[in-house]
């Protein structure tokens, strides 16, 4: 397995989620080869009844925080979110906000990050004082960062996590034979799957090449995660997590 001399970019979002990103990259790098290479798959949690029982305890005035559009989708698959009591809504990012509001004919106000599109950005924008005395229901995957829950608890707020989906590493696409020279990483957890892929390669040369690949990431946390997993190549942080910013970051690796 070898990498070509031209720029080859692996798009690592789940199937069906790379189309707009591919268009954005192609508009700036028309000669680049784009490979749809999902690193993660997502599935409903097996403990469906546990999540439903938690959602049945939600009362008016509580807070519902969603960490991703995926959390919105899987929670809504369990129970119609528009049928919940009158809540305060919050989302880790603009795309998650849009996912919530798309469910309603009269979209609710959603608290969202005012700076970075992550837990820290949301925490900076939440009315912490007003949230005390209310329960926060945190819709998320089975695993994930504890920053949001821990910080709210440290401020005297009751937080109940509601896992609604689980992550798995996707199988390597059967039709692909060449490793991308650059990978676009939009989910930190996908780095674990990329490292797992490297460990399964038969050739030591291929393993070394993959660990020395170029990475486009969305924040400092993802960059640090990559280094901790042994990735040694160049890493560029996109200025924002949207497709246009990710595409601009890829331009750094343009080969003249």
C-alpha cells in the first residue's frame, strides 16, 4: 500500500456526511484526490429503556444539552423531543442548534457557544447562576469528554448524562488501496480508529507513513490527542469547524 505523489485527502466523517466538505475542498484544490474514508460508525445504545426512563423524568424548567447533531437524532429516535415539557435548550455548536430547531414548527431559543464550537465555548455562554436549582439532562454518546458535566457540577448544578448512541471504529473501505497523505479529522475519537488502522497494516513502511501523515483538526484538544496517540506529521488547526474553514486548512498541504 503506497501513497501517491499528489495530494490525497481522506474525509473521515460517517458515510453521507462528507459531500459538502468534498465540494468545499475541491473548489480550492481541484487537483486533489478525495477519498471517502469514514473512521467511525454510530449505533443506538443497547440500553434503550434506561435512556427512555431518564427522559420520562424530565420536567418543565429543566435544561436539555446536546453535544452534537447525532445526539439530537438518536434522542429524537427514542422519543419525540418536541413532546418534552417546556425546557431550556442548549447545544455544543451551531450545527447542533440547527438540528434541534429543525424539529419544531416554532423553533425554541437554543443557548449556543459564543466563541469556540465546543464544551468550553458553551460553558462560557451559559447562565450558570440561573441554572442552579434546575436539572441538566446531558444527551451524549456512551463515552466522551466530562468537561461540560464536571464544570456544571462544580458550580452546584445537578447533571444527569443520557447516553443515546455508541461509537465504533468503521471497517476499512474495501475498494481503497492507497493511504491518504492528509486526513481531515472532525471527531477526536476518530483518531483512535486511525491509530488502530495503522496498527493493523502489515508493512512497517505503511505504518510509519500513516503515523507521519498530515492532519487537519478542529481544535487544540484534537491536536493534543493526535500527538498522544503517536502521530508525528504536520497538524493544521482549522479556524472553525465548518466545511469552508476545513477546506482552507487543507490548502496548507497543497503540493506545487
